[in-house]
């Protein structure tokens, strides 16, 4: 699955929300150490219109309250085989450059029956955000680190 497919899944997940303005879905792709990582960032507010029992509203302990919350997601693939990596330990640090930062585990979740990793982060402000993703595969002691930069539209 490539980033276009991830974006499609994000759009499907938010379909049927006529009262909401379409969400901007940010994406980027990087490769390192035999892994391709597709990053997606979606405003959490786009999830608020979904039914309370919807699985999307329940992930990561439920929707966070407050403004400027975003769902940061990564899909990870083995560059040699093209297969999705489904058993990694993943962490992300989101920081507005020169200001605040927050680090969390990205939890595995199902998006259209495929494993993706994500969590909610506060991303207030209009500056540049640096998202550092750390991936540890099973049976390895090394960690792969990738850095992305993001600006809200």
C-alpha cells in the first residue's frame, strides 16, 4: 500500500460527514534501513462527527478534547518485499521547531484491514513541526529513525 492508498483510506474513514469541511490530509514518504515509511496527519476534529460507538472514535483511548489535536499515522513497508510491517514498536516525537515537543508510542491500528500505527498529538501554532519517527523491528536491537517536517496548510 502506498501513500495514495493511505490517503484514500483516510478519506474513506471520514466519508459520510456532510457537516464537516473536508480535512486536509498531509502526507510524506521516506525510506531508511530497508523501510519505507508513509506519514499521514489528519485533524482530530474530523473524527468528532462519527458515531460514539465507531471504532475510529475509540482508538488510542478515545478522541482527545481541545483544539489543535491531530492524528499522526505511519504505514511501514519492507522496501525489498513491499510487504507491510505489522509487528514493529514505533514512537514519534512531534515538536514545533524551537518550541514545545511531545513524544508518544504510535499504537497499531487497523485501517481498511491493514496495520497502521498512530496516536494523537497537539500541534498548535503555525510554524514548522518536526516529526521524528523511531521504529524497532522484532528481534533487532537497532532503531531506525526518520525525520519529517510539516506545516499546516
